[in-house]
């Protein structure tokens, strides 16, 4: 696996006022060992990509909060269906990182009022089912966007729709950074601002929901239709439905 971006200055948080920050925001909500595993995706290949810079700031905060992070580099990801059976090393690696993750962060620029093709391609390469596994189902998701102009929510709204389609638990909070080119210094670090504060809020919330849901994720997405399709009867089924029908018949309620 060689498509993970190295995070520069991973422990340097100049914009964070640490006296107001919980280093363990999910404390008391569940087991923190092992650390929550978060995959971060961004949607631009520009040398100075603001969606990537926001994702890097998010990854630093997640590390501060005790998470393990991976940032996927989509530079050589082919278009969906460009290669037969999507048999490409970048596609395989992206899916493996998604399966590894317990939560994800998606950040796209807004282009023509929508997410970018780079962002959509990454999501399109994540199937609902893959070799008996589900690369996205049951995982938490935080959505973010950057804009060149005034604040907008078109991209985060689309990402929410996609997250729901991918059967993910998208957290309530979100981040939209307007005029992103003004929010970063020459080193590519986000300046202190209300946008940065919101980013901290979103990452805190993502950690909390990930820890809270992690012991229940499989049960929360267990579906009757999929058990039927897989011929997987419920273990220890007690026939409650049959009992209820018999009881109703005996009292005459079954004819109501």
C-alpha cells in the first residue's frame, strides 16, 4: 500500500486553543482501545488543494483525539468502469482502506455547484458489497466542503445523500469553508477562525459517534432481506410470531 499521504507536522496544532479542547472527547462513551480508525478522502488533485489541506487539519485533530488516521491519495485512481472489473491497484487499495476504517471523512471542493469528479470517483469505487464484506456499511461519516466564493452547502448536501446511500451513519455536524484560499497560510496551515473552530467541532463529534456506535455497528445494519438472500436463519429464533398468531386466534382477536 503506497497511496497514503504522509501527514506533515502531524502533532503541530497552532490554531487549536488546547485549554478548551478535550484530548479524549469520547471518554465514557465506549472502549477507546484500539484507537478509532478513520479514513479521510479529499476531492482535488491541485498542488495546493484546499480540500486536502482541510483533510490534513482534520487528521491532525483526530490524532490529537486519539484516533488512527489514513489519508488516501487518489492521484492515479482510474475512472469507474474504465478498467475491466475495476482491476487496478489504486482501486484495490482504496477498498482495503475503507474496510479497515470504522469512520470516514469526505471533503470535496464545490465545482459548478456540486462535488468534483475526483470525489465522486472515489465513492463510486466503494461497492456496497465486496467479496462478502461491506466497505462502507455501518461506518460513521463526517462531510465537509471548501468553496472558492461565498459559503455554500451544495457539496455537503450531496455527500450526505451519498453517505446514506452507502449505508453510513453521517453525523449531524458538518463543515463548509468559504473563500478557502484566504483561510490558509503560506505553509498550508489553517488559520484560527470560526471555520477552524467548526472543524474541531466536527472531528470531536465524529470521534464520539464512532466510539459510541462501534460495539453496535453490525447489529444496527443487520437486515432481514439480506438474511433471506443469504439463507442465514436467525440463530436461536424462538418463534415469537407463531406464538402471537396462535394467541390471537384463541381469543378471537385474529379475526379483527
